[in-house]
C-alpha cells in the first residue's frame, strides 16, 4: 500500500455536524480537500448554504442537511436519507457542540439540559445512527469531538467539562463495541481555537494572555491546524487505531 493513497478519502462519504461555521467548517474543508464527498449539517440553513457553496467553488462534491442533533427522530431520518441518496456513510465527524460559560452556582437547569443535550446526547445518538449504517457495510470511521475539558477542569465550564468527559468515555466504550464490525471510533481534543463560541475568552485581554502564555507553541490554533488529524482519523492510515483521543493543543496538556 503506497504512502501516497493511505490518506486519500476519494469516494468516501463524510457527514460533519456543526459544519456551518467554526471548527466544523474547517473539518468539512479538510475532508473535501482529501477527496471525500462531504455532507455539512447544522441547525440553520443560511450559514450551511454558504459553507457548501464555498466547498463546491473549491471543486468538492458537497451537500447539506439541516439537522438538530437534540432531535433523535430527526437525526435518524436524516442519516437514513443520506444512506438512501449516497448508498453509504463512511465517516462521521460528530462536531456539533455548545457552551454557556458560567460559574457552577449560576447554571440554570435549562442551561444544563441544553449543553448536555447537544454535546453528549446529540453526540451519542448521531453516532448510534451512523454506526447502524457502518456496521451493515462493515467499515466506517466515527470521530467524536472532545476538548481539553475531557481531561482537565476548566473554571466557568463545569457542565461543558462534564459533557466532554462523557464524550471521551463514550468514545472508548463505543470503540470496543464496534471493533468487531471494522468501525473505528476515536476523538479529537482541540485546545484553544478562536471561533465564535470561544470569542468571549479572547475579548478579555487577561484571559487571552493567560491562554497564550499556557501554549508551548506560543499561538492560538486555527482550523487548518486540525486538518491533518481529521483526515488521518478518517482514512485507512488509522485503521488499527480505535478508542483514542488525540489532543491538538499546541502542547497545552504536556505542560
């Protein structure tokens, strides 16, 4: 097997949730550049159309679906539809996620339910629906999105950390269940990346300085810094890797 095609995603069908903006849009772009047919999913059509138009302009085969990951029946319907249209589903990047930064004593029950609903329940049931397709075709890659908060505590993000810790343990358990079906399940743990969701951190000069000083590489991540990892975990290059989380954090956890 030549090293040239080990990372190729030609003829692979990939679904990326939360793909309208931020890191999700970056994952979609990376998979498309590696040759995948990419289906971008998000909760609203406007930004999705723009993301897909951008991919098509770059010569990629891309499509979009409006999917609310907290609507389990809707998720199942959407993934059945993708299988019907494309005949298969090879890669899932389970990226949809939210945070509502607050100290623990100020978190409302509705906010708790919302964060857990998107980050943990949503991740779980999108993976479940994708896994049913992948098991039947005896091949597939599920990539969940963790966080530094899967591993360390972050003040003002107790619910987020609880959800992302859950994503890590779910990744490990699902990897064991799906291993006999030739489906690999891994996670990516991004460090600090500047997106609409994290922008409040960077607007606070003290918080921003604290972040930058903690990163050994000395800069905040960009979506391009995640491209290689998502392509690797989607490709044949990672066929013997399952149940792992790869942190892409500029050395944060090592220090």
